[in-house]
C-alpha cells in the first residue's frame, strides 16, 4: 500500500515531479534576491571608492577612476582618456613578470601625476632637502635638473647635477642627487624633452652631449657654463687662431675714454675708417671669453697689476685702463695716483680703482735692463746698456700680484742693431756685440732676477711677446708707411717669419725656476696691418712733418680701441684659468 500510494497521481502529476518543481521555484527566487543584493552592494562600494581617493598610492583607487591620465610614451606625450578600470583589472590580475619588466620604462611608470606621498622602505632615510636645486616630488610637480620643457601642466626645469634614479616600491620613482656617481639607471629622454635617443641613454649622458655642443647654452647654470668655458681654456692654444668680424666690438666706444694718449687715439685724430675696430681674436680650439671689466676688477680686488716694458706695453696698459674704467659708473673713483692725464714723460704711473682697492700700473723699462752712462777716455759721457743690471725700478714692482713684462722694439733701433761700443757688462764695454747675443744676455739677467726676487706663490709673471710692425717701403724714420691698410692680412703666406729674439726668449724661459706665462701675440698681431695709427698718430704736425707727412707714420703702435684690447682679453682668460686651477688645489 505504501508503495502504491507513493506513485498515486495528484491532479494528473506524480508526487515526485511536483516536489521537484516546488524546490526549483523556491531556489530561483532566493538566488535572484541574492544577486540583486550583491549588485547593489558592488555599485555602492564602487561609487564610494571612485569619489573618495585612497591615500595608498599602490591602490587602483588612488585617483578618481573616471579621471583622464596623462602618460609619457617614447617619442611622444599622450593623454589616455580611458577610465582606470584597466588598472583595477591589472591590480587584481597582475601581468606576468616579463610583461612587467617590459613596462618599467613605459607609460605605466612614467605617469606624470606623481603621487603626493611616496612610501619608503623602513631602511631608507627620508629624502634630504637639496639647497637651491631641489628635487620636488609632490603637489603634482616634479622639478628635475635638466633643460626645461613643459609636459602638459607639469614643468621640468632647472640644472643638471648627476642624477640617480631609484625604484621605490609601488611603482613610484624617486630621484636623488648623487654628486659623486653617474646615473645608475637610465631614464628615457622623453621625460625631459619629449624625445628619446634610445632606451639606454640617460639624462646625464644627453646633458653632456648638449654641454659639449654649446658650453654657453642658456639652459645651463651660469657658474657651470663659466667653469666649462675655463676648463676648455686650460689646454687651449690661445694664440693659434684668426680674426673674425664681430659687430659687438670694440669693448668700449671710440671717443669714450679720455685717458688714451694722442699717439693711440686714431678716432680723435681723424681716422675716417673704423672697420678695423670690428674684429675679435678667435682661437681655433676654444672660445675666448669677452673681457668683462667688472669681473676682472673682482679678480684684481685688493691687488696690484703692473705692466713693465716699452711703449707697446703702455699701449696695452692704456687699453686695460679704458676697459676697466668704462665698466664703472662713478668715474671719479678711478684716477691716476698723482693726478696725471698724460702718460709719456714720467717713469711710472698708477691708476687707482677705489671701490676695488686695486691699482693698475705702468713702469717704463724698454729693455728691462738698465740704460747707463759712463765716461770714455776723453772724459765725455756716452750712453751704454748694462746687460747685467735689471731696470732701476724693479724693487717697486717685485711684490706686485700680477706683472706683465715686455721688450722688443727698442732692440731694432740703429744703436742696438749695430752694437758698437754700446753694450756693457761690469766695467767692460763691448766694442762690437751681435744684437741677438746682447738680447740673450739681457734676458738671462732678467730671468735670474725674477727667480731671485719674485715669490711665485704670490706673484703671477707674464711676458708679452713681440708685437709685429707693418712698415712698407722703409722704417719709421725712412718713409715706411701703412696708411693705405684697411683690412687684416688673410693669406698666411704674407706673414713674416717668427722673430729670432722670441726664440731666444723662449730658451730663457725654459732655464728659469719661475713659471712664466707667455703671451705670444706675435702671429696674431702680424695679421693686423690695418690696426696701426699710421698718419693718424697726431692731430697737429710740425712744419717739417707737414712737408712730408707720409714719412712720419706710426706702423708699430696700435689704435685704441683696437688690437691691444685682444691682448687684454687673453690676459683676462689666463687670469681666470689661474684662479680656477688654484681653487681646484684647495
């Protein structure tokens, strides 16, 4: 009965099928309710997290998931308008390790919206504050030391120290300054300027290329640019080069310096062409810095700079006085110590730059050794040149901070060239002595005096070489002329041979204990046949000179502004080098 009852149909259905159908509807109703509830909770949580960013930079909810993200990709900057649901997906389903490595330098780690907070490992100290060139990570701004470029609304600017990029947990990038090491991890150049030269090229490597291409790049720090400029001067031959036209020259306007002697003042003397002033000397291997009067005065602060020699050194001295004086606003604070305004009659002159407590002086010593007088057998006085005695004012400049010597032109005059009963050593007067041998003896005397009397740790010794003359058709007193010259020599075959006296002088240098900086201006002046006063050496000629003015030309000295300004630019460059080298030893 029980068995038969189990299979009795109820309303045309079996008992078993009816029970199954009831269970089915009951289960479906519960499942549907659960699904609805789950979806509602998920939507609520999603909206809450979407508009309430987490402080955890590793969370995919860190930023508003509906916000656009700007990413940097090689060779371009792109704005990804997709929502960050892809980041959420990758957070829960991370890519394999090979994919992750490939993306280290890709857009994922180059998100310019840098987190405001960077988590550090417990062993790392907090980042130090870095003086005037901070690396800021925060407030959505990254200040990176390199040439500036704008990436969207974020700015990358500043200068280039040695950078070390170090991965910080959670895909943030920390940039630290390490002055003693190279970049250890390459950073795509697109981070700096929107381009890339290859995946392995670092910011520092790219910066070095830029520095080598142009050491005066405006994006470089000023001091770094100057240091690079000076480094290039250290091993550069400043005297191997050529003259190039430059409209920014001369260094001071013609007629602006009242201290130029009439002999050198071609502008005041009516020279009509001024193109000769528009040249600067350009060494082949480096860039010669333009002479900045104020910076040179800073180099000379509290010091004495002394020129010793003939009228060509006076030419150079007056040039420097004009350059330095024109850099000072209050000209009343620059004056000659004795109030003199003409510089041809006295044995020495000294200009005082009051604000800098320094002097720029000139001592007349055309041979560097003493001109002498002695009585001959008849009791009459005769002039001689003491090859064994240094010039009489030497004790007054031996303690100067910088001394610039020269000699040369007076050794070409008739008396010295002939060498008869003129050269003297001790009480002996040579009846005849070759001028080159006399010059060697005199320079040897000078060298011995320098070694014995000048302290090289205090005084820098310079020697300016022979300045070329350009008399054509005779000498200064026999019809030599250069008044028709208006351009420099451009063909080197027309230059004169290197003077024998300068070869002798260089041998003397090699035998000295004191280091002498040789301003070898012979070749660079030989090009400049256009730079002499010629007939414009004075305004008023005597009656005799007016009869034949072309016979009284000056083709030895130089117009100011003019060629001697370049000598002083070279002197300035060498003083910068000396200062740089002394700082490196400290």
